């Protein structure tokens, strides 16, 4: 048995050498307090905005940002557990609660765009041109037209639930109401394939629309405003949080230079800006 | 049809242009899954050897646990590894969540039972009397084990290929523990999911083709080793 043990030992040793070699390799040698975990929504990543902003931030500060793009709901859950340092999210009601409960500090307005109700060009529920988002949803329900919900506790899902609630209708459990449980881009694809209605943020829609057959049917209602805030996770709750890094990132998001980048982002590629910078503005002026 | 054609063209263009981002993603995929496979081969074949060549009570139970492990869903592994590696979790002090190292750990956990299960089957498949025969010809135990491994070379190489195939194609765990961070922990599969989410189907298609090519090349090399003429 001794020799068998020897082989086992050498193979195991090989495995550990492999691990050690990798741990020591530069790829994982990111400096410790120099990394920031940013939990954010799928829309900021899928629209390509972060790909534009992060290199600028990393270059000027030396921090390395680990972006985890999930729904706003999950992003805040990560914040609650101290598994993220800073959040960039768009779910105002949940954010207020998050800060009130002491999980986050320094919530600051960054930018906005708007949500739009999309659907197939044939528009079976005849909602095109409808001014009120609420009325549009009522029509969709009345026509039993397929509606695709994100169903993932994201900011978009939160808004959509709020709108449905306002209609006073029982929407869940209906055959025409389906939840994808996917990100915005994928939910748009599903809606396009199934010729259903859905609600999306304009940023993601503009950046993926070339492959879709969905039309904007309802827009411009005040209830469709989509507002992004940056929140630092409260370091007094979780000592392991990189508070300095979080503050640096939050400051960066509302800085003049960054706001200028946000303002022009997407103009060249999509023909229209995807986000409107709002740093320093009173939220009330946006209609909140 | 357009999409498939466009995807092929994009893949070709990305490959021809040696797009640095695509190259680094491909290289990271190969590196991460390669190391994970190496670890799983180290642990899987050695433990498999012990289980296959020794007798102990509860052996059938151990083997069935390993065989169940061959079907470990990557997302389940991803979830467990994430919870363990959380900053405020039991291994939080390591500070390796959302790094390529975390992906390697998750993938090694996925591949080890695969390699081990097939190794056990491969070694048990050898005629039982062969061991006695080898020993009676005067071989030491070490030599005997080496001969057995050589005899079982074909299925053992299949074990390595199955392990590698299982992890290079896996996305659930990689995205959970790696975070799909640009230029850092983004691998081919997670990039494909992301590009699909963005609606960039042509790019997603191109990445898939590159992934398939990579898997083919690696398996071709493995197969060359496997099918080599037996040294007599």
C-alpha cells in the first residue's frame, strides 16, 4: 500500500502546486483594499454604460471595480449582507427602505431615463398612443394579450408591479401574464419572439432594438420615470466593506466629468442619449 | 439563417483580427478550466484508484455517492461556493469571491466526481486476476499500479476529457462565483450569456463557435495521447 500512497500523494501534490501556481499568478493578484464590489442592475451593464465609465474611474483612482450585474432587488440584498461596497440601482421605493433600515448611506441621484411599454406592431390590445401607463395595462389585461414580466425583483419588475397595483386588477396567475425571470435584454427577446407586451427601460431597449421587432407603444407618462441612485453600503454595519472605495466611486458617479460622459453616451451609436445626468438636482424637479 | 451566417462571419472576423479581448477571454477559459481539470485529475484519479483497488466496508455506498456527484448541477455548486466564499461567510477571509480562483474551485468541485467515477469504473473493469499475475511476476506494488494505469489508459483519458468537457462548457457556477467581470473573470460561456442578454446574437454566436473550436482542439490533443500506439 505504501506505493499506492506515494502515487496518491504525488497526484495530490500536483493538484496543490497547480492551485498555488494560479493563486500566485498576476491574474488574481488584485490588491486587496483596492477592489470595490459594485452591485448594479442589468440595464447599466447591458446598455454598455459601465464599460464606458469604469475604465475612466479605474485609471484616475487606481481602484479595481468588480461589477456584479444583477437585478436591483438582488443588488440591495447583497448590500444588506455586506457583500457589496456600493450600489447603482433604480428602484426608488426599495432604496428608501434600504437606507432607512440603515443598510446604506449617502444615497445620491445620478441620472434618469424612462420606461416604455413595448409590444408587437400589430398591437392586439390597441394601446398605441395611450397617454397613461395604467390605462394601457388595463387594456392589455382586458384583451388578454400576452404580457411578459421580468419577475426577478429588479427595479423594472418593481415598477411594473407598482403600475399593475395601480390598475387594481388581479394580474398574477393569469395565462396572459408570464414571468421570464431573466434580465432586461433577454426578456425583450422573449417578448419579441412571443409577440407579447413588456415594459423596459429605454436604455436597454435602444441598445438591443436592432434585433427586435418591438415598437414603443406608450411613453412619456410621469409614472414611467426611471431614476438611478448610487448608494454606499453602511460600513458601520459591515466592517469589511471598502468604505473609502465606495465613496470614491459614488463621488465619481456624480462628478461633473462623469455626468458629461453620461450625457453623451449612446448618441453616436444609437442616435439618442440613453441616460440624462441629474447629479445634484432636487429629485422633485423630476416629478418624484 | 441570417443570424447563423452573421455569427460565422463575426466569429471569423474576431479570430482573424486577433481581437485582444476575445483572445484574453479564450485564454482565461482555457486556463481556468485547464487548472480545474488538472486538480480534479489529481484528486479524482488518486482517490478513484484507492476506492477501486482496495476493499473496505461501505465501498458500494462511496461509489454511489461519487456516481451521484457526476451529475452535480453547476448552479448548485456555484451557490454553495458563493455562500462559503462570501466576505462574511466561513472562508470570507480568503477574499477570493468574484475572482478566477473562485471559478477554478467551483469547476474543480464539479469535475472531480466525474473524473473519479470514470476512473473507478475503468480500474475495476480490469480483470481481477491481472493484479495477482503482475505481482507473481515479481513486480513491486508501485509497478503494479503503474501497469494497471497503463492498461486502463483509454478509459482514464476519457475521464480527463469528460472532466474538462464538463467544466469548460459550464456557465452556472462561473457566473455566480466569478461575476463575469470584464477583463478579469469573464470566460467564454459567461460572455456568451451576457452577449445574448444584450441582444448581440452575432457576437454570442461567434463566442460559441470559438468555444466549440477550443474544446475540439483540446480534445483532439487528448485523443492523440489516448490513441497512441501502445508501447510494448
